[in-house]
């Protein structure tokens, strides 16, 4: 092989090696860029009207912040906590926001739940309602009367605990189980004598249905918001939960400091008058906190009462659902 040929061959090999290096470098950059801009992980959140997630949804900052971390948030609305627990168990939502009672009922049936976060007390907005024109002036006057509630929700525990505090038993009243929308109609038409409910239904009844709060949750139940997930999802997605709590708490701080804007926003979302939302907003504070042993003990109290009353078949130990410190 001539010297000229050998030099040409070396040149061609050098060119090939250079091209390979460029392609390899380009491929690495593309892969690296792809990993940092990979397809977003979808996080599906179940919520109810007027709750912290509803505020976050309407405000819009929560979705933006989660998106910046690589998560696409999808919201699904439910009417009550029982249906939310069913959706969580079925895997149609990743997180669910409920009141205090639905998680207890779900745990008793074997659903593997984890309490991710707890909210501030909503005791003042939870109430046992009667008509202002009613002769009923104390909870003892409800003996033999019909009271609407929704099984498996915070209204059930509040009503039961209120009766117990008054020295009454569950058998002293006629329990009328119906969803809250149906209960509102029944109460309005006088088909029930009392109605155990929560905001915004409480405020709406007070403003529009000539209702008064016979007994509020104060001293009976804190009726906190709880954010829940399945144990398997929570264990595999600790980072998602961390961001969720952080950004939801930022929305709650905004809610506490911007009542006027909050009332306007929630009035549109709930499709109720500003006077209703104002009553609801001004009797509570907003907050979301990482679940701890204090909140777990509150839930245990509910679980114990439900078990003692035969409302759940299996005894529940709330601390078994997570490591709450």
C-alpha cells in the first residue's frame, strides 16, 4: 500500500471517528434533555365543593407549581367523603380530601389508607340544624324526631357525638340517611325535623332556608379536612405528597389573608350567593399540615365510638395506617 493511500485511509478513519463522537455527544444531550423534560406524571385529586382543593383549583397556582415539578394535576369532584373513599380504593383518584369520618369507615372495611395531611378545625361550620320557627330549642327536644344525615360522613359522627354529649342514645331519634342535596330539599320541605351537615350546606341553610344551628361542632368534633391516599401510592410517591402539602398550604395562607377575593372566587365556584360564602369563610381559618399523632388520636376517638355503637364491624387502629409522629 502506497504512502498516499495509507494517509488517505488514516484521514477517512479520523473523519469517521470525529463524526461518531459528534453523534454520541448529540445523543447524550438529547437523552439528558429528555430526562429533565420527560412526560409529566399525572396526579388525580378527589375533592368536594368548598374544600381546600377547590380553593386551590379555582386559584390556579397549585396546578402551575405542581406542573413546574413535573406533575399534571387532574381534579375530580365528589359530593361526599364516602364516594371519595370508594374512588380512592378503586384507584380512580390518587389523593382524596374528606372530613373526619369517611376514612374510619373505609379503614374498617379493609381499605389500606394513609393520612397524608390534616386541616384546621371546621367545627363552627359543622352543625345540627333546625328551622328557626321550630319549637326545638335543645338537642333533647329531638327525641322521637327525624334527623337527616349522610352515612359514613362527618355528619354521622357529629350527630352521634352530640347525642352522647347530651346524655342521649342513637335510638332516641330517627336517623334518615340521604345525600346532602336530598337532605337540603327534605329539610326545606319540612320532611325532617333536623339536619346534620357541614359548610357550605350549613351556611346556605342559614341564609336561604330559615335555619338555625341548634348545636355546632364546637366541643364535639373538629371535623378537620384530611388528605388521604392509599398506602401503596403514598409509599411510592413521598415527593408528590411533600409538594402537595407545601403548595396547598400556600393556598390556605392566601385564603386566610384574602377573604374578599376568596369570597368572590368561591361564590362563582359554588354557585351560591356571596352572603353564603362570607358566612362560611369568616367562621373558620384555613390550614393544611403534615399528619401527626395528635390528629391520629382524634381519628381514633371516632373509630372507637363507631365500633362501640356497632356502626363498623371491625375495630380500627388508626396508627396502623401510617407512621404519625
